[in-house]
C-alpha cells in the first residue's frame, strides 16, 4: 500500500514538472520572438541622432525610476486612505494632503523630464517637440481614445 502511494506521488510530481517545464520553454520562445525593443515615441518622431538617443535613454531611465518611486508611495497612501474607511483614528485629511503633494511632485517631475528632453533637441526638433506636446495637452491625459460609433436612432 505504501509503495502504491509513493508511485502516485512520483507520477504527480513528474506531471507538475513537465507542465512547468513546458511553460518555461513557451515563455523563452515568446521573448525571442519579440525582437529588439521598439524606439520611444518621442525618439522616433524627433529622429534623434545617436548621441541624442543615448542622452534621451539616460533621461528616460532616470525619469521612470523617479516616477515609479512616486507611484509606489502614492499607492501606499491611497491604500492607507481606503483601508481607513472603518478607522476613525486615521487622519483622512492628512493622507489626502500627502496624496495631493505627491501628485503635484509627479507633475513637476514630468514637466522637468520634458524640459530636459527639449534641451537635447536641435532647433528643428524643438519645433516638432512643441507641436507634439501641444497635441498631448489638447488631448488630455491617458491613451488616445477611439470615437464611439453609435447606431443611428431607430426612428431615423
């Protein structure tokens, strides 16, 4: 009886290992198919030189690290705020003020990043950069939206 249990356990372990191995191999194959990383939208649109591209990548990496740190802190504060719904001892106003300060810090960081990117542009690129930023401001935050198609009214 003990031998039978060991055989069943061994077969189960082999099956689990086979599934895990297949998942790992599939993931490795997907990484290989992705190819080289896509150029950043601004880099592509502004047609940076190699030197500008290196500087842009450095600025972008630093900017992303700072933004992730701010976003992490914002997430923690928002969790504290919403977890305090039933706790009257937590100062919701204080947490809201901190969230507002971090949101402002995030906006200042974004502005600083764009200012630094603009500084590495030549005069023609600055014109194009300003146009891109103007369009982004007019569009507002978030990804581009597709207009919703609505069917014509039935009475039409």
